[in-house]
C-alpha cells in the first residue's frame, strides 16, 4: 500500500511540473488513451519515476511447473490412538501441539473389567503352578507304574489349556500396559494408560474428563517429526512431464518465503478424481531445512523440467495483476513527446535468480521493447486512471 501511495505521489508531482512548463493550449492530461490496456506518459513523468525499457534476452533455463502442496510425513510416521479397552477418562496428560516420545502416557482410563482381567490372570497362573507340580507327581507315579496312563494324559491336557489361557491373558494385560510379572493380589488396579506409539507432535485430542470412550473411537492423533517430505499436487495433463530426480524449488509462506530445495522422489500413479490431480512425493534436500518445517505447512512449488532457451526479463519487469502476470510493451513514441505503453498478459515459464522466462499471451512484435524498471508504477497508474473513469 505504501508503494502505491509513493507511486501516485510521484506521478502527481511529475504532472504538476509538466503542466507548469506547457503552453496553455496544450495544458490537459495526456495520460488517458483511447486504447484499452494502455497508458501514456510524458517525458517528464518517465524521467521522474526512472522508467527504463529494453529487449528480452534469450537464456537457457529449465521450464518450471508451478504447483501447490503441503509438508507431510509418511503413513508409518502418523498414528491414531484408540483405547484397547473401553473405560472412563480419569486424566488427560497432553494438549494439541505437545511433543511426545514413543511410549509416553497420553491419558489414563478406568474400567472395572480391567480388575476382572487381572483377577482371572492370577487365578489361571495359580492353577497353572498347581498343574505343573501335579504333572511332575503323576510322571513319578507313572514311572513306578502306580497310576494309570489316562490320568497322566488328563493332567497334560489340563496343563496345556491353562498355559494357553495364561498366555492369552498375559498378552491382553500387556497391551494395556501392565507387566504381569509384577502383578499380585495386593497390587490390582482399575486404571490403565494410553501410550504414544510414535515420537512426534500431538495433532488432535478428542477426550474430556469423565467421558466414557469405546474401543472403536479415535482419541488422539499424532504426526511424527521425522522423514518430513513434500506432497505436491499437479494437474493430470502436466504430470507426464514430471520425473524422479527433478529439482523442486519451493517456498513456505509461514517461514517468510525463502526459496528452499527438494527433489522429486515418487510420481503417483493414480488420479484424484475430485481435484483431477496426481500427487508427487519430494524429498527435502537439507536436514536443517527439514527440521524447520512442520507437517501441514502450505508450500508453493516450482518443479524444474527439461532446460531449453526461453525469452527472459528481469523479475521486476513481470508483475502480478490480479490472477495473472503482465508486462508492459513500449509502443512507438509520437510527436508530442509522449510514450505509450501497452499491458500484455504473459505466462511465466520459469524463474532462476533475478530472471523470469515468459511467453506473451497476446501478439507482440519481434524485437519489442519491454519495460524493465518501473512496471509496478505503470500498473499503479493504469489502476488510478481506471478509478477516475
């Protein structure tokens, strides 16, 4: 906004100076042009704002495919936590955005059925110990031919059943975070914890104290902090130009817009029918850059395709006008010491350093002069004239 205020002020000063040095019969505005998308300036105005023009320069640049995307992590670095057993929420030990380590307690739940599982386990463990001793006794008796073979076989069968029951209950309790080797009748508990399965950041917490939660409901979502990459969407007709190994220059608006680098690692093979796009997976080249990024951050990407010779202009010569990019072409000066400039929409093909490769969307004569310094001023002047009309 400050830039536009300065521009308008500069133009007004130039016009005032020009009017003071113009004969009365010619003392009228020469900025208006009967042609659409043109603006006319006096020599004094051109000098005041430092406007300059020149030819476009052919340069060998890689064409860029412009796309949007997000920072993401692979599926194995994302987790949704459910309760392995239903229960009432007794405590919540995390907030969205918290960093958690693998195995860290997220919440504590209460369920009386948990007590019954522990009771059942202790009973089975006791019976198992009895059957193991009984088996030894029956084997001794059988060796002395005192008992029947059928009795020994029955004990062996009962022992196998109890071993299976003990193993099953032990695993169920282990899933709830209980170490059965430390379990005793004096150490039964009605509470069990939810643990983080990965290291990362808490994305969402769907819990409240006292709430009853079931096993099929997602309670906590976590995204890992490692192996971050770019998920980029390109349109179907452009995806055929993308190959593994191509460089990607991208910007993250949330981090100030610095240009960062990545490389295409995988081109998706399925089409998103809703958006008509194909997903690209790109690896971030520098670990220091990866550490700065967070999953979900929006990015603007330029995928560098095969290099070829394009017409280029300085970056400041190609300006954004609404939803399109435009340049200003200098038309032939007339006898009244004025110069006409025509606004031409262009397609930006690539960017490298301080230059942009472009292609006019309207016919432009070969060898045309393009405004290279002051394009923003012309655009502001044209908008100002449009408001006056």
